[in-house]
C-alpha cells in the first residue's frame, strides 16, 4: 500500500546527502539539447520529473547517453530538433511542459504536450499568451487554459513583456523562445524569481543581460556545449534544515547544497525566527553558488510575518515552513502566496487540512495562511494529495508529533527525492 508510518524522534544527528537540484537538472538537459555539440551533465537528479524531460528531449531527436548519475547529451543546435512521432508526456512536471513549449513554439513542426491528471489542471495561459505575442500558434483545452497543448511552430519575433506575476517557469519559457528570434526580447519581472535559466544561459554563451528586474536576450546566437555539474537541491535540503531546528539537541550537516540567493529566502526567514544555521565552504559550480549547511536544534523559535515580496525566493519551501511555524511562539502569517494554489496540489489548502488533523490551529486566506503556535503536534492519518512537497513536509512534522503518523500517498516523494525516507531513517537516533 502507498503509505508509511513515522513515529516521533528523540533527536536527529548526522549528515544527509541531498539529491541534485531539480530545477537545474531540467535546465541542463533542455539547454544542452539545443546547444551545439556534446555536453556532459554531472550529478543529475534521478527522479520522475527529470525522466520526463529526458524522454521529451529524446522524442525530439536528441541522442542522450544515460550513465546513471550523469548523462552525455549530443546537442542538436538551435534548429536541429525533429518532429515527435507521438504525444510528449510531461508526467507531473510543469517545468518540462512550460520550458519546452518555449522551444517548440519556434520549430517548424507540430507537437502535442500533455501530462498526468495533476498537470492537466495547472494553468498554461501564462505562457500561451506571451508566446502568442511572439507569433506562436498554441492551442489548449478549456479556452486555451489547460493541457494538453497543441503547438505548431512559427518564426518568432522578439517582444518587450512585463510579467504580471513572478514565475521562473514563465520567464524561462520566454527566454528560450527569445533565443530563436531575430532581435532582442526584453522581460521585466514584478519581483525577482529564481534565476537558474539566466545563469545557465550565460554559462553556455547566450547573449543575455540582467539588470535589476529586467532581462534581455538577443536571439540567433548558438549555445555552446559544456560540462555542467548540478549542485544539491536547496528545496530538498529545506526539509532537513527544518527537521534539525524543530527537535532540540539535533545536529545535521548538509553538504554541497546550492545557495543561489533567489532560492534561499527560507534561510532569511529562519534567521529572523532565531534559528542557528551555519553556511560554510561557499564556492562556485557551473555558475551557481554551493555550500555546506549545518543546523542545530532549538527549544523554540519566534513567529514571523512573511510578505508577498519574499514568496518567489521560498515558493517551494512554504509547506515545510508551515510545519516549523506550528512550533514557533506566536502567529506566523504568510501572504501573497496565491501561486501555491496551482502547484501539484493546492498547497495552501493541503497544508491547512493536514496540519489541522495534527492539532494545529490554522486560518486559510485566498493568498496565504496563518498558523498559531506553539502547537502540541499529535500523530494522525494524513494525505499527501499526490504532492511530493506535501508528503515530505508531513513526514518532518511526524518526527515532532506524539505517537505515530500515517502518510497516505507517500510515493509522491519520488518526484524529487526518491531516497527521502531512507535519509530520515539514517539520522534518527
């Protein structure tokens, strides 16, 4: 059965090997596929979402040698992809679907993109509308709102576009489309979202400029094949950072974790809450900052108020932030996070529902949540809603809850962290 039982832990100690970064793994595969020549992508994430991207690129004629923890990608150049013989199944991966749409919109053939039940409910107008302004021919279900997407590629033209919401996936899709234009595409964000695409495109030789909230890319310049090493995923590390903080006397070290400033808003929030976190051995890997993170358990943290401008830098960490907030002194509020309602699940509703079962007092808003602490967490039977980050957040909550917690749909963790439950077992003392 797809469930697991987790009991309260007395203390957590040790080192956890964090899986490679999911966002960077996606981009390394996609960008290398349209680069010229042979790229070596090292320390790639092996999980469901990344498998979807690998298969999508293969279906477009890209030769990929799979060696387990690394792949060799024989890039086809900007204009070398082939029409797929079948529908491209993106599985549960919104990153795969949205980013590859920007590439396919510029190729002179027909393609169809779909995904699992969850992905087919996620909004796609946010990429269809700006790509259509560039000349793309894209049709979608529900009045051009939801997958499947049918794309008939055209010669695209550059645009100047101000994004209504901060979204790294939308931004990346437009930057990729901009590579194929004859001119300069200019994108302005309302708040800075994660910038892995900008960093990697620059690393691979794209003519790209970033100034404050404005990104420009000049089309027509080939990407060069390269060697890319993927750092540890901060979003996966976040679960163990929180686990260490919430159980007194715990000590956990996480090595070679990506600390891109557009991803580490959680560290800023935790420091405001009074957490003891040490970041050491900071160095650069393939254009990304990497470090070791050490965390020490606390008796109690302080509640905080998180505003809209902080959300893009911690968007994937909000579920686990809800867990630590339940143990903090006072009421933590998170606002401006309406984007969480259209992730793999409605993450606001999911965390509110399941933490209530564990004894937490929660108020839900259209754009966020408030959590009253400190709560006396108790074991319960909870549901992941098929969402990997909900499953992992509830598992960490279970480590601090009296009794035993049963998590239904625990296999969802395979989307981003297949060895997650083994990692928990390795540090429980």
